[in-house]
C-alpha cells in the first residue's frame, strides 16, 4: 500500500547512508540503534498515555528503517545483516504492539474517558475486547513476515499481500496521534484495521505459497 512512498524515502536515504559509510558506521549498528530507539520511545510514552508525543517520535525513528539497507548496498550485504534486520524488526513490532495492549489495559474504561454511571462489567468487557483485538493485530503482524520467510526457505513464493510493515507502522502512528488528540475510538479503529489487514495478508501469502507448491 505504501510501496511508492517507501521508494521515495529509500531514495532520500541514500545521502545520509553515504555520509555514515564514509564515517565508518556499519549498517548493523544503524539497525540496532534504530530498534533500541523505537522500543525506547514506545515504552516511555504509549503505556503512560503520552500519545501525541509517541506518534511523531515513532514516525521519525521509522524513517530510518531503510537506512541500514542502503548502507548495506553501499558496502557489502551480509546474510547476518539481513537476519539481524529481520529479527530486530520483529522485536520492535512486538514491543510497540505490547505497549498498545498495556495502554488499553491501563485506561480507566474501555473508551478512554471516565463515564459516570457505566456498569463496571461493561467497562471490563469492553476493555477485554479491545485488548483481544490488539493482540490479534500483534500476532498477525508477526505471522506476516514469518509466512514469507518460511515459504522462501521451502522454495515457495510467500511474498505480497495487502499490507506490509510500513503500512502497519503508518496506521499505528496515525491512530496513536489521533487518540492523543482525544478523537474517540481512533486507536480502537487503528488496531481493528491492523488486525483485519493482518489476517487478510497472512491468508494471501499462504494462498500464494500454496499455489506455488501446486504449480
């Protein structure tokens, strides 16, 4: 969905990538630092409700996502670097998803506002529902790249699908920022969209791998 924008950002990343390579900074270092920063931002802001701060900082850090890849192409691509990048992407995605779940769990009710006279059972049920939806978004977000990696290891084609990591990060940042502005149900809508798109993408990748296996 965001592949065109990603190509533009990748082109822009060439200039800082060349500068870092000239100063002997390795792509693996950039990968590790980017992951640490994204995790630190998410952990320090989202669970505590600082959503308007979290969104722009996460978006800023996410812009460096293609920087390590550009640096690897300017130097020498290694299998370990690809493994490290993929692994740390899963770590950062998991941390962000877990922070969203914690935020849903910590809110005074299931809608982000304190409603007087609302039965406690309704509040707890609503909170549980959105925690479950956020958990589905987290699990499918992990399953999407795994389906491709496992398919590749078996000689199948598990690429494609309606959504990618850049899409999920964009949806997360937009939903978090809107929730921070107090727009009702914005974060609920965000995790619901990610959960739905995640399920569709996993099915699409498995279906493509199945057709490849039976071609």
